[in-house]
């Protein structure tokens, strides 16, 4: 793969605001009115009509207060971005500190973005959230207090709750989901919804939940190792000649590797990154930055580790960053990465690896304009498993567990084999404008098993079990499904809006409503697919919802 050299400009802003009280850096052009975006530290109070132009992050220890009558208008994000903290796109309000809203409105466009309480807390009183992808979400032990009448309306999912310790809710108010696609989603192991919750006018379902609620979190994973006494220390470094590291090394800075230079890490070595946060965003900045090459080749008995020097993460250090590292060979074998912001990040680079295990990161892996070949990739206990844009990616043996979202591919060539996922949250795999060949594996207990939007997807011998909305969702494109099994969906086996879907062999069973549901002019052909004799649902829903039962839709053909 040949990469075009580009100049990359990185701009880091703490908080952009005009016309409101608060600590900020930078000014928008005159005449923009009240505008916010970026990261909030300290105490900030907003009032009146305020435009949110980019993801808004309330840092740990900070408080954002919305005065009575405040309206936050979230801008429509560019739909192809893969960089928001959590969901598909859109502009998000992420709370790691405290949010207080009394009599406020938070208005999102076109069912994108949303409010995500990420380990922080939110106190909502007589407040309305509308138009989001996920209206109000609790993750990583986030807490919420509800007073008065709080409403979440016209969202894809009104309320979403992920696993966390103890009771997530407080207050004596009511939380009402009105006119959402799904009123509430409670993911496996998550706490119950509040006693004052109710849903009405839901398009698909009032609530989707996996198994019984739990009031206690699962056993905490073991903490990160600590460096041995007497471990060598290195600070900010620029390597302009080849260097080898072994044993335990404490990295108290950013190690930059020049083009043409190779950093070699020997089997059994462990690198520990100290926490440095000069911009106050709560994310560690130390890490590796490679324009040259990395050879980290451990063994099964002597793996190589990359860990935080203190704390359990996520975000205690930055990343193993490959930037325009496409001239030589980057190799990772038998490697463990924990507690980073992004475990692996490749941009305009080439990378191959075997047995790479990533845990407790905000983003497990992120690839842009890169060529990546991995045999054995595991991502666990992280916000997102993988984000990929404009890249060639081959993964043989991909394990994902306990994430908020799975793997998101955009404008990429993708080859997947032997996949195993469980509790991946919002989706298992999302393919957009990509060319995908996928063979073997299982996607389990996620809201949507896999989705395809434009491009071509070929899936062979894949099982999708226990999906919330659908085993597969096709918005557009050319999708071929061979010998696959869809079972145990809470609603539908396969959903398609536009494009062409050809399904041969395999089976679609255990759904609650429709085996195939069309929501637009899609064309679906089933050849030799094992199906039950009729549909599901208490009302005896038809096996297929298409133009034969609802005029204006496409057709499901059975051959």
C-alpha cells in the first residue's frame, strides 16, 4: 500500500466559549453568540440559548451547570467521523465530572449524539433531552439523580445503561421516554432502570434487556503490574539511532523515534508510563511516537507489556502511536497493552502483529490510512474495540468483550476471520462504505450484531446470537450472507432499508417479531434458509414485513 505524505496539524483546545462564564482558551469569531465546545475544567454555568459545536467533555472534578431555561443546541456532526468518545457520530456531551441541569433543554439533531455520563454524575430536574442517537446513557459506573419530570424523546434509544457498581439512580422524579425507537436499553449486567421510569409511543420496543439486573459489579480485573525496584527511567527522548530496551523501564515522557530508526523491545520487557497531563484533560500524554519503526517481539512465555506506572486506567498514558511509519517493518508479537487512551494508533503506517491483547483503554485500537495485519487481537473492558478509516485491515482471530461499542470500519478494505465477541454494547461490527470479507465466528449479546451502510459485505459461517434490535441491519449496499445463523434476537433477525441482500443457507430463528423486516425499498432474497413456519410476537407478527404486507416497502423473495 502506498501512502500519500501529508502535513498533519494537531490543535488541542481546552474549552471554547464566548458570552458565558467560565475558564476558557481561545475565542470564536465575533458575532457567533454563545458557543461552547471542547473540554470543561472547573465550574462553568451556562444560560440562555447556547450552540454546542463540537463534543463537550466535562472533566473529572469539573461541574457544568445549566440554569433554568437554558437550551443547548448540539450541532450536526460530520456523519463519517470515527472520533467521538462513544457512539456512531454526532456531537456528544460526555460527563466524567458533574452535570447539573434544572429546567433545561438539550436538543440534538437527526438522532445523533447524546448525553453520556461516563463514571461521573448527573442531576436532572424538569429537563428534556431530544433527537439524539442515545438520549441519556450511563457507563463505567455513572450515576444519575432524577427530580421532577425528566423526558427523553425522539431518540434512537431514549435511555441506555451499561454495567456498573451498585444502584445507578437516585431521586424521586420521573424519567419518561417518549416516541423513541427504543425507550430503554439495559445491557447485560447493568443495574435496573429507575423506579420512576416509563416509556410511551416507542417505535420498536419500550425496553430491551439481557437477563436479570444486578446490583453489584462483576469482580474487578486484576490491577496493572508495577515496575521492579531499581527499574531504569527514561524521560522525553528523541531517538535518532537504533535503540534496544529490555527489563523494566519507567517512561517519564514521550519517546519519539525518528524516521529510519528502529526501537527494539526484547522478550519479557515491560514499559511503564507515568501520568503527565499538562492540558488538564484527565488523559495521560506520555507514550511512544514512532515515525521510525517498532519491533516488540515477545514470546508466549516472555510477553512484552505496556502499562501505566500508577493507576489502573483507562487513559493513564497516551498510546503506541505510529505516524507515517510506512518505510520499514513494525511488528508486535505476544504483547499486552493496558490503561492507555488508545492502545494502538496507526496513521499512514504499516503494522503487523500476533497475539496482541488490549484492555482498559478508551479506544482499543484506531487505524487511519494504514495497512494492518493482525493474527490474534483481543480487546476487553474498553470503551470502543476498534475504529478504522481508509485502511487495509486483515484480522485473523479477533476477540472482543465488555466494550461500549465494537468495531467500526469506514471506507476500508476489511478481511475478518474467526471472530468472537460478547457484550460489545451498541454494535458488534459496523461497516460503512467498505469492502468486507468475513468468515467464521460469533457475535453475541449486542444491540445490533453487524450493520452495513453502502459498500459490499460478504459474511460466511457467522453466528449472531442474542441481538437486541437485529442480528444484521443493512442501510444500503450489496450484502451477501452465506451459511450464517441468526438466533435469539429480541426483535428481528434481519433488517434492511435499501440495497440488495442475498442470504443463502443457514437459518434465522428465535426472533421475537420478524425474520426479515424491511423499512424501505431494499430487496432481500433467501435461498435455502431454514425459517420457522410463522413470525413471532404476541400479535402474531408476519414472518416478513415487506411490500406484500406494507405497501411502499421492498420485497423479500424466498427461493
